């Protein structure tokens, strides 16, 4: 059990660190590890973490929110939960979580 808590908290801390350093963009992200180990990122998802675990079969879920003065990371893995809150540092107070530039392109599979 200790290793699952450590995994959950370690990744929540890493996500909080990234949220401190990133530029303008979406201020709420949900990160999920799927049943087969794939990672999915969803911008602005507001579903409860428990719902995401049940509906998507996720092994672990973290929600990262940047608000005016605080970064909040909630994590859930099985019955384990964590919450990390830290003040936004002065040099990133007006920044979002991820860059606003598009780093992917969606194409129709029928091309």
C-alpha cells in the first residue's frame, strides 16, 4: 500500500511543480493513467475523480487547477487520495498551466 501512496503523491508533486512553471493557457487539467497504462490529458474536465476512475477504468487520476493565488492538485488511485495546495509564485502568478500553442494536429482517418 505504501508504494501506491508514494506513486500518487510523487506524481501530484511533479504536476504541481510543472503548473508553477508553465505559461498561459488552460488553467485546469485532468491527467489519467488508463487500465492499460496509457496517459490521457483532458483540459477543463470537471467530473469528480471517482467518476473518471469508474467510467474510464483509470488506474490513477490527478486534477490540476491554477487559480489566482493557488495551485491545487487532487489525486485518486483506488482508495488512496491526496491533495496538494501551494501558493502561486510571484513570477508565474498570471500564467496558465500549459502553453496556448497547439502541439498536435487532428486528421480525418479517411484521408
